[in-house]
């Protein structure tokens, strides 16, 4: 377990540049969907669709998740962590970085709206 936590901390430090803001700045459609509560961060490090999905929204989410997986894969190769560990750690960090009003999936699997308080995260998040 200690080894897993250490790898998670290393992975978290390695992916500091993978912030949600970085993706929002690259794609205005993503920023708009995020602000409208149509997409949210998930504990697995990927974004999900909250509610009904249009083909355009589905394509947007798929594209961003493909980019995230590529980034996680690259970072994992350099850190000794698995892609899944890298994605999970990133999910913890991305949920923590959400702003009030944004959506995220809690550890219970239910979509939540971030308030001014800290979001509910998986107990394994460091």
C-alpha cells in the first residue's frame, strides 16, 4: 500500500501540467460545456457527460479523453506508475481543481455540483 501511495504522489507531481484549465483554454467548446454543467470530472481521470449527450458533445468528450489517455501513458512511462494509477491520481487532482458550480463524480458514482467546500474525493486521493 505504501508503494502505491508513493507512486501516486510521484504521478501527481509529474502531471501538474494536466490541469482542467489547460484543456479549457485549448477548446472553448469544452469550457462552455463545463460551465453549463454538461461535462464533469471523474475519479478515473477522464471527463464524463452529465445528462443527455448530443453527438457533438460525445465527440468533444471522446477527443479530450483520448488526449488525456495519451498524456497519462506518456507520463506513466517516465514515472514507473501504470496508466491507471496516473489517470486515477490525475482524477483526484482534477476534481480538487474544480470550481464552484462545476460538476464532478463523487466516490459514490453520483454526479455532484461543486460548492464552495472541498469536493468529495476517493479516500485514496493524496
